[in-house]
C-alpha cells in the first residue's frame, strides 16, 4: 500500500508527548478548529438559503438519509447508494438552477449582497471571505458555486482537524458527527472524487481518511546548539542558568539572537541580559512509524492508494483511468479502522 501523509507540522507549537499540558493544548486547538468549521459550515448553509433561495427543509442531510436507510432497512451498499444519489442529486440540481437563474437577472447583485448588508451577516461574511482569501465587494468576479464549495471544503478539513485533536476527549463524538454532516453535504452537492494520480487510484476522501485512526511518528536526531554561540550546547563555555549580556542581532531570515523568534520586541543593537538556551540544528529524519496517537495530532495520511483488485470488484469492472466518484461520504458511519499494535 502506498500512501502520502504529513509527518509533522513545523512553525507551530507542538503539544508535548503526554501529560496535562498536552491535553490542554489538544482541547484548545480542537475547539478552535471546531469553531472555525462550524462558522464556515453555517455560512455555507446560510448562503444557500438566504442568497440562493434554497429551501433547506427540503434538503437531504446525513442524519435524515441515515434515518431513511434504517427505517427502510436498506442493507446492501447498492440499495443505499441508489437512494443516496437520488436524494442528493435533487439538491445539487436545485442549487445549480437557483444560482443560474439569479445570476442572470438584474436583481442578482441586490440579492447577492443581502448577506453582507445586515451588520452581523456582514461581519461573518467578511470573516469567511478572509478565511478563504476571497475577494468580495467591488467588481470582483462572482463565482457563487465555487465560493460555497470552498467554504464547505475548508469547513470539513477543519472538522477533521478538530476530531484529530479531540479524539480522546468527551468532545470526540461531537466532532465526529459534525464531520460526517459536512462530508455528506460536500459529497452530495459538490462531489467527492476518487483521484487518479500516477497511474493509480487514491483515496483522498477526507471523511474516509479520518476513519483510518493512525498517524505518523517521526524519529529524528538534531544537535542541540547554544543560542548564544551556535556551538554544541554541551561543549561551549556558556552555562545554562547564567545570565549573559548580548547585543541583539537579527540573522538574514530575521531570527532574533536573544530569543530565536522572528517577531519579538527586541530591538537590533540593544544590549540585553539573557540565559542561553538550546536550539535545534542539523535536523535528520531517520524513520517514520505508524502509530495510533501521533505526537502531532495532525500528522495523518493525505492520500492512500486503493487496492486495484478491490476497486475493480466494487465497481464491477476495471476503471481504466476514468473518473470515479466517491459516494462513501454519503453513507452511514461504518466505524473506525485502528492499527493492530
Ligand atoms: Zn468521499
Ligand atoms: Zn555557547
Ligand atoms: Zn527577541
Ligand atoms: Zn464515522
């Protein structure tokens, strides 16, 4: 099995391997991700309803389709899929129709700006636009379909992040259900594709990848260098715990010689008293192992190759490089796959 993944995030504080500080950081990062996700998901639904006139009460949802599947006892994947494609297909067509119609009437600009006109809506819209690097206002080109789609896809990515941070807390199930809801909306309306890259089919479905409960743990060595002189911290003349006077300098990339940060309040040329500390140098990655609880909770697979035989079996024939849509994100949850450790 081939896969691609992220081994470690750089540039952000990583939680320690264990202990109460780790838990506190996981809560903090998880709730932040959840908040962003919920905000974007809300914006997306609100845009569909208020700007594009979609009747949300007629729109399918993951909960409603799950309930239908259970009530009608649709057991085979084939029966479920036929029902789900039918249910969501209608929603996709309605949204396309509404957008096309409103885009081609002169009153469109009035309606499209409705969201931005009430004060609360305006602030939220700007927040979302900023989060998505959208241009808005002025004469920016309008592509409402893409804007809604991007809001939904970022909402899902952040929901999955939230679950990865919160999996060992009582908020795990909230993040799990929330992720499924957004994934069904995306799979149903905007589409989730099985990607064909480098002559193979890859699973890139965010909700499917989220259910593979393992991540990457990196083994690496780095030298601990002295922040004052750059030599090995165990061999140089500087003693930890002793204050030294230094003149602040910034390296070419802006790193401060006193604290090692890029942005800090230290002024170049100023003399300050500081303690030496260890900085990492000569980073070398030796091995990457698969673990159930990676040190960096977001060190996860980004795509996993499908077994060609399994894929052909489930499709009833060789796909031969043609486009395949993933409908798994519409189905009820099938549980998590965990590592056998
Ligand atoms: Zn999918
Ligand atoms: Zn030193
Ligand atoms: Zn500094
Ligand atoms: Zn699930």
